[in-house]
């Protein structure tokens, strides 16, 4: 984790992740409470970003194309992308459910036998998933759509380093989830950003 004070009394806390109850999260809280400078990202922004349905709703309100989603505590339609929904779940962990048996098994696992809800996104048979790490709104790609969406994600959540999972359906790009950056999986180009 690092901390940078940017001009005009703005503090930026840069971290690979800002999960709830981590050192980075408490650093944000501490700086917000001190009230000395404006802080970004805010503790609210990082909590919102890492809870899939909340992140998708905020993204949708900001005009970012999202994959439509539903909340459930049971089986999900097939095929679907499934995420756990609780403060301690990792939004980079998802499951692709392709049949009824998988739906039962994954739903039971993700909900902890019905204790927590899950979020699912119904997808067609043919879809593609791509991950991009976003650094202050910039991504390593030539795809102008993804560049624009990445910048909008940064403008919406103000998180300096974040990973975005996109789903491509019929050449259209949709945000599926946001998660912490996995530094060990960064490409050479991303490490140079």
C-alpha cells in the first residue's frame, strides 16, 4: 500500500485492494475522519465496488453498460454467471453455471446453504469474458469501447487500481464485476503503466 498527497489538499490512497477491514480500508477511514484533506477513493466507493449488485447499479446509473443481474437464494437459470453476495466474498470469484445440476451445487455453495443471497447474470450460450486492470482510468488495450468504459469506471468509483470483468455478447461489451487487482497476474505492459 502507498499513500500520495496530491495537490490542493487531496489524499489518494493507492493499494492493490481495499477490502473491508484491511489496512488500506482503515487508512481510508482514518483519513476521512481526520478531515484534513479530501480522500479518494472513499470508503463508501470501495465497499460499493466490491459488492457486485451495488457496483453494477452504480455503474448503470453512471451510464456504463452492465450485464443485467438478479438476486436469488436458490437455483439460477442456465447459463449464468454467479457471484456470492456478502461483505466477505471476493468479487473476482465467480462461477459459470451451465446446467441444472451445477445450478443446485453452486447455489448451495455460494449461499452457504441459503444463509446468504447470490447474484446471477443470465448469459446466452455464446459469450466471451475478458479481464482488464484499470490504472487511474487507463487500460492496456486498443479497444476504444473498453478504454471509454474503463475511464467511466474510474470517474464513477475513483479507485486508482481496480480490475474489471467484462462480458462480450454479439460484439457488445458489458461490465460484469469489479474486483481488486491481482498484481501477480499483471501483464508486462500493465506493470509499465
